[in-house]
C-alpha cells in the first residue's frame, strides 16, 4: 500500500474503534436485565476499595477507583463486554432507543461560536423559526459565544426533559434575537438515505439497528415499492450493529417460509433460534448488500443469513467480525454492564467472531492491519480462516471465524487520502467550506427541488474550485498542484457536503453515490 496513506490509518482505525465500542454497548438479546453483583457477600475487590477509602494516606476518588477496577476485570474477558459509567448511560440508551429530547438542530463550532448547520424539519427549532447560519450567543443565562464552550457542553445545554423550555439568544446577520424553544422528541434516524437510483433500482442506507430501525426501514421500502422498486441495494457499510431483533425482522422481509435466520447459544443461556414468521415484502427481487470493515454485529447477522441462503449478493470488503451477544445489567449507581452472554451463528452454523484471546489491543489492531497489509486494496490479500470452510445452501464456499467476506470485492478508494488532499479531512476544510458556500448561495441552491435535480444539474465552477483552494490554504493545505483525479474526487465530496445542507444525509448520499465505486459496481451486477 502507498506509504502516504498511512497518515490516515489512525483516523480510519479510530472510526472503527468507536463503532466497536458502540457494538459492545448496543448488542443485546431479549433477556431482562438483573443485578450482577451479589449484595449478600462481601467481595475481595470491594474489601480492597473500602480499605483504600478508609485507610489510604491521601484523599482518593473512590468512584474512579471502582470504575477502573471494573474495567480491569472486563479487560480479561472479551473486547465487547463493557462497563458504561452513569454519565454515559443516558446517551447510550438514547442511541439504542433511536431518539432523545432536545431542540432539533445540528451544529458545529466555528471561532468559539455555535453555528446552526441544519434544522430538523418540523422540529422544535424549526417551529421557533431558527435557520441554518444562526449563531448562538446565550443558552438560558449562560453566555456561550467566544467562551471556548465544548460541543459536549452545548449538547447538555440543549437536551433535557420532554416539554421543558430553553431560551436561546442568537445572532442572524447583524441582529440578535431571543426565542424560547420547548424540547421534544428528536429522532435518531437509522435510515441515512432512501431513494430510487433509476426507474427500477432502489437504495437504502442503514447506519445502525435501534429499536426503531425495522419500522423506519419498512416505511422506506414501502415508498420505494410505490416508486416502482424491482431491485434493491441495501448499504450497511459502517453500520456497527445494534438490536438483534431489528436485524432479524429485516431479514424476514427478504427470506421466505420459516427459514432459520440466526441462533444464539452460550454457557448459561439455552440455544435460541430466530426464524422467518411471515411473508416478506421483498422475498424475490434482486438484492445486493454493501459491506466493509465497519459492518458489524447485527449487520453481520443480517448479511450472514442472506449469504447463507444465497438470497443476496454481497459487495464490498470483509466485515468486522463480531459474533458475540451482550445483555445489559443495571448497577446500583445507575451505571451499567454490557456482558457477553452468548454467541450467534449463521443459518449454516458459522460463527463469524474473530479471535480475541490476545486482548483488545491486538483485536482492534487487526482492523488497522487490514489497511497496512493491503487487504483493503487487493482481493487476494483477504485473510479468510481456511480451517473454517462452509457451504451455503446453494453450495457456495464461505468462511467462519473472521467476519463475512463479500462475493465481489471493492477496493478502498484511497484517492482522497493521499498527500495534501488527505489533509482536508483532518482539518474539516470540506465541511467548513460547504457551510459558508451554502450561506452565500442559499437562494440559488434552494432552487433545486430534489437531490436528484441537484446531482444532475449543480455545477461546481472553476471559480468555486479556486475559492476552495484558497480556503484549504488557510488551513495550511496546498492543493495548487493537485492531480485531476484527486481534484474530481474532492469536488464530488464538496458537492455532497453542500447537498447535505439542503437535504441532510439523504442529499449527501444521493450525491456521493453517483461516483461511489461499490454502488456503481452494484448497478453493473444488477444490469446483467
């Protein structure tokens, strides 16, 4: 692999690590939570903590010691058994539930000031009249502009109980305004995008499996069917998983009869089978599923079932390889433990869990090594476990023990990660430029009625490119000698970032997919 890309491996690895932690947080089965530690017996760990608290020479933070002790114990288990501190549990549960209570904006911090990037249509801020480009001066009585307020602090300010009010003072142009906004439920949608690529091919991208994912997926599927859907591309790239039952429900829409979808089994849990229970809404049409190294957990359950039954063609790269099921146990201090209680298996008996006996660092480093070793660039470098060979229902060779390998390999596009071009990502040059471009061309951009209209007709001119080069230079990125291929890649990403301001993720993905290698290869396969 080109050595220049190595500067971006830590970034890519960090993204995968975050996905892995969320996998550990989110996967669970239907067993009820219960207390984990016995309160009837004193444990040596608790005795040691008590002695430190009562007899140690200096002051200590007992809670921090307790958290450290728990994490040390869990580090001897598997990488997905995790302790969730009380202060993090609410956000984790909100993501799992697919909603939180807030004011309905997306924001970014520029020059120590919160800028509204997007306003949720029909949400509390939309009803209160907030617009993209508004700058927050005060939240309640707290002055937030120019105070280096962290993004996490803003989130805490803006979220709260349903029906509670928050007063915002903001700047629009040169005028300041004050408005009171009533917090309400804000959906964390699982569907990033859903649209018809052509007259018969639909596309749905899922970013997670929350308790709302199946419902959201079905609404998207029904809309596509009304638009003439005959063939479907389901994009699960970067989907770190979530609620097992939601993945099972979606699998049931693609598989017929009472086919086995997955089964789980553990030392202290009986074998449990998940089968199709009803007639699905898309049991026979051509189906392609996109996957990569960020595709994990519940996503792999879905892909594994479709591959084992030869129902779908898998396009992309080898998936993450997480085949463990967690159950949440609530603890007395309002923290929680997500403990691995079972393994899941695909219909033909595959466990796709990667080895983890050498610890979490080696386990997660394996993802990074896929970039270093060329696996993400070359199909013949994919490291399948040849000792765990299986056959699908139709006789196709597949593997266990290390994620799910695709039927058609798509190399990682490293065009934007090489040399100076790659620096625009770490310095947020694209997103920042797109935001200010939108503000400066709002009326002209709003003339585009749909993402498809924008994708076909929006022209990013040479003058626009020159302005982008100047913006990059302010971020100490020199794009003056950029090759044509890198330039075209960056232009497309800027166009997609602008489209996001118009139609959020729907606009972004419909624009970027017009040149996405995996999507374009899928269209070729569907045309055969």
